[in-house]
C-alpha cells in the first residue's frame, strides 16, 4: 500500500466562498495510484488538478448527499473532463436523485454539448456518465476496494451517508455530514483513518449570528445536523481508529477561530494521531 493517501481538496463546512478561504467539501482517496473522488463541492475541478492529478485520472466519484456544498460542481467537473480528456466511462455513486441532478445539468448545457458534438466531433457526454444510486449497505466493489454506506443523521436531508472504503490492508471512513451519531463508531471500528466533520460551538454561534439576515434558521440547522469537535473525538475513541482527520470545518474562517481551536477541542476526547484539515493536505496511508 506504499504511496496510498488521502488528499483533502476542500475542507470548508458549508457553501460560502471567501477571499483566500477554503473550498467546500471534496476529497481524494488514492489507492494504488488510482484516485477515488469523494464529493464534488465548488472548486473540486481546480483543486483536483492543483493536487497533481490529471482529469484523465477521474474514473469513480462518490457523493455522500445532495447538499450543494457536496455536489454543486459535479456536473461542471464531468463537463470539463468530457471536453479535455480521453473518452471513457466515469462511474458516479450517489443517493437517490443523482440521475435527476445529472439530467438537469445536461439539459441546462444542451446547446454547448450539441454544438461541440457537431463542431468538434466529440462523443456524447451522456455515454461517458454511469449514474448509480445507492442506499445503506454495499455501494460498489472493484478490483481495488469495497465501499459500504451507513445512513447518518443530517436533517432535513434524509439520504446522507458515511462511506467506508476497504482495501486488502487499509480501511478509510468518511463521516459525511452528521450530528453526533454513535453507530458511526461501530461502522468505523478499527479504521486506519476516520475523516470526520467538526464544528466549534462558540465559533458557530458567532457565525450564525452574523449570517442571521441571510439564514435566520442557520443555528438550529447546524446544531441538529453537525458534530462538535469533542464529539468527533468521542467517535474516533470509541471506534479505536488509528488516525482522526477533521474536515468540513465550521466555522472555517470566522475571525478569532483557527486550527488550534479545533485541535484543543478534539483533544478533550481524542489522544491519538490527529490532522486538522486544510485544503490540499495529504494524509499518507
């Protein structure tokens, strides 16, 4: 498994973009040189290339749920792959609704697609896309990995899933967006790396107060559907994982809060190897 790794492409919790800030959610799990993309928030195309990959490398994409900070750039990513890399099948695994998401994107860009097919003689982009809907249980198996899903709690989104990737010798779990959810500890039992979302109470309260004119119910949503850093540490401790990586950080760039605040919070409940995520951070396996 030498050289296998996780690359955190985007580590922001939520869809906002700020100057010099982090991008929303997307990650790569690289196995034997093959990158598996997990989520496709805004910025994923650029971040994938910035991480040193080529668009030709994209072959499998897993989406954890249909909040925009996890799927907004899926269509544009596929379109960019179609226009600039060799034709092949790309498999997308996502909860129910993915086919409608992709059909809507293709419809919205029908003029461009038909023009390029006629003028540049490109193959049909629809032939490149294989959309697969999954629920709790086995997602897919290929020659390198087995992937399973656990439905987590992220109201009001009902179809939201943690994903577990198992190779011959390694296990990596992505929590997706979830409140503190003890069954996740069993799902992640003994994993080499658990990539878990994390938030800070005081930082979230300040962020939500500042955004109240735009999102008057944001605090209630965040508290109901996300995990405080201390609870992410509790899941990692109960699961006995080898390494905890904090991702989907909330708040991400609120003044007065930084990586050290997440580190101190999670150290209340977790004493093992720890990565506080940042864009393009690499976690070797």
